[in-house]
C-alpha cells in the first residue's frame, strides 16, 4: 500500500472515532486492518485488534445442530399445546355431560373412583409406600445438605469442575475474597476492642482519681 | 402459522441473533440457549408475528433483553466471581490464530468498561453493520442519541487502546 | 397388611441409622446442620450468593501459578482448611440509565439486619462461643469459634450485618487467626466492594 493510502486510512480512522464514518468507510477500515500485520504501518497497528475483533465476530456461527434441535423443540411445544386444547375440550364435554345428568336419568359413570377392585385394595398400601419414599427422600436430601456429596466446590449451587481452569480461578477468587474480608474485619474489630480497652482504662483512672 | 412458515421467517436471523448474544455473554453455550429462548418465545406468539413490522429488530431487542435477564438471574452470581484469565474467544473460535484471541479479550474488556447502551451501539454498528436507523429501532432510542453515544463510545475505546499501548500491553 | 407395614417401618428406621452413621462423621456437621438448613433455604434466592469449597479444590490452588504474595499467603492458609462456606446477601444493585450513568438500586428483598439476627440465633451456643462482637450504630459483626482444646480453633464463623449487606462466612479446619489477620491490609475494606470489582471485569 502506498504512502497516500496510509494517509487516507489515517483520515478515515479520525472520522471513525468521531462517529462520522459511513458503513462503506467502516467496511474499508475493516478490510484494511484485516490484512496481515506486516502490511500495516506500526503507528496503525494498535488499532488492528479492534477491527479484527469486529471481523472475528462476523464469522461466529451458531452450532450446526441448532436448527434441527430447534425444530424438534418447537414441534414438541406445538404438540403440548394441542394436547392442552384437547384436554380442555374433554373437560368441557364432561361438564356438559354432568349437567345433562341432573335432568332425566342418564347413567354416567363417576370418573374418579377406580373400577378395578384390585386397584382399590392396593390404594392404602400404595399411599403408605409413597409416604415412605418421601420420608426416605427427605432424609437423603437432609443429609445431603450437611455432607459432601463428592462435590469439590459449588457456587450458587452450581458444581465447579476441578478440571476447568476457569472454575478453579473462580473458586480461588472467592476464597481469597472471603479470607481477605475475614482478615480486615478481624483487624478492625481488634481496633475497636483496643479503643474500648483504652476507654475502660481511662475510666478506671478517673474512678481511682475521684476516690482520692 | 405452521412450523415451515415460521422457519422461513425466523431462522435466517439465527446467526445475527447468536452473534449479538455472544458479544454480550461471551459464551457459546449461553448465547445459543438465549437464541433458543428467543425462538421459543417467538413461536409461542406465532399467530401474532405478522403484526410485527420489523421482525429482525424485534428479535434483536428480545435477545438483548434475554441477555440482560441472564445477567440478573441466578447464573449471574456465578459470573460475579468470574475471572476470565482465559480469553472466551479462545474457546469460542478455535480456528482463529493465537494472536487474535489475546487482543480479542482486550477488546472485550474495553467494551465491558463502556456503559451498557454504548456497548450495544458499538456491537450493533461495528459488529453487525446496522444503520443508525436500524439501531434506533432495535434499541428503541432516538437516532440522535445513538450518534452521540457512538461518538462517545468510540472515543472511549480509542482512549483505552492508546492507554494500553503506552503501558506496553 | 399390618406386618408388612411393620417391616417397612423397621426398614426405614434401619436406613435412617445407616445414613446417619455414614454421614454424621463429626458432631460438626450435626451441629452445623441447623444453620445449613437456613443457609440452603437462602441459597439460590435472588440477591444471595453462596459459595462452598472443599479441600480438594484447596489442594489445587497450590498448583496454580500465582504471582502475588497475597495469593501465596492465601494458599498457605487454605492448606489447613477443611472447608469454607460463604453466604452473601447484597441489597444493592447497580444498573445504568440510558445516558450511561450508574444508578444504585436497593432491592429491599430482605433486611440484612434481620438476616443477621436470624443466622445468629440459629448458631448452636453449646458448640460455638463468641470470640468478638462489635456493634456499631449501623453495623453488627460477630466472630464465633469452636475450639477443640483451649487456644485451638477448628471452626470460625463470621457474621456481618450492615445496612446494605449480610455476610456469613464459615471456615473449618486448623485455623490460625494471626495468619489470617495478616492477609488483609489494615485498612477496613468493605469486603463486598471486592465482589463488585470482580463483576465489572
């Protein structure tokens, strides 16, 4: 690139900071800065990362499986919605029917009682079993909160991964912060107590002076 | 509206929405989750989609708000302790050269120093190439406010770059 | 039918016993359990941050490339720790208005002083004793310890309640107050400022 072109870029850059560039001019700048660093004069190099970042982002794409996954999810939602509307329809049907049964004798089976007599006799046992499961479950949860379930560290309940350097850093920063705060509070509390002691001492002296 | 029509109307936006989310949350997975959330929201109101004049602006705005919600939510508290010694771009763009990723982090940091609105404007203008008018529609603010903020934002970025330069960073 | 129920109950009782055996390894956990129920109640709620770190993670800190002295001091302290639990309630939120000005918003979801009292009341007094209690007109600070033998602290609790935040920190392990107090500067840093600083990165 010639000397003249560099000047042009310099001018464009000035306009850019002012917010005065058009989209085409900005595109020119991006194109220029996306060259290999060697083609860019040193005094312009500090600005290269900025424009490269902008370009880099342009190349980000969502994962390839996204569209398929999305379609499946949306379809599932549609099915759910359809089911809800049909359920509502059957409910209203049942309502209509029970209203109808108030009038001339129409024999409608009561939908809540299970017809099967075997099922009926098992109900009490099933309810006990259910209660027990709940009890066992809550014991597990209770002890779970007081014991280490093999977790190494959690932040807001989210388990950190030992093998993830970022997670380690997070844990470290949190620890450091906690200890530092602990430390500074200990120190200032000590200061308070020192003052208190001094105060106590001076009142003692006053008292003894008064006695004299 | 059926799924096919929805697909045609909405899916062409997926990468723009994804990039915008990514520029805010710096994490591929989260960005994708946010786009997914946005699509689900759009799908749930698919019968009224035709009422929206500019679907893209509407969707971008939705993504912006979802990102903000994300920051406010429980997950955000994890990010309270976030110390990104490793460039998120390193994880996001393995195909890029190493030299870009360090500076990518630097630019990310600079953007994070900007007031929220200004950062959005830079992202929309410099990363996506939206016009002032389009940005005004996405962010729902006056076009003159945008121009002023863009100027301020770029000046701040320039200052930060030059400051880092003098420190030999 | 009745005998079946009896069997089931015995089975559950057995389960309870065995679970307790494996889990109540030390009286520590049993005693802390009440507090941690409360801790767990608040964990995950809006405005709260909770952190729990175990020795396994502490061990890894030793292997991290830490540049500053302070970090090294932290490592030397955590080597002796069995665990650290933190719960913080931050009543303030920083947001920005359209001009980019920072606004501080009070959430007022919980009252820090009430939280302070709630937690303080739950600490089992037969296990922990007061080490230091400071009451300012705005701030409450309480340090409590559990000593296995006079002078040997193996658990330290700190509770701080000020107008805008509540902090609960629990350290378990071999605790040396001298070493810990060497860590911070003598300047009283409002620990939560640190949280905010990390946030803006």
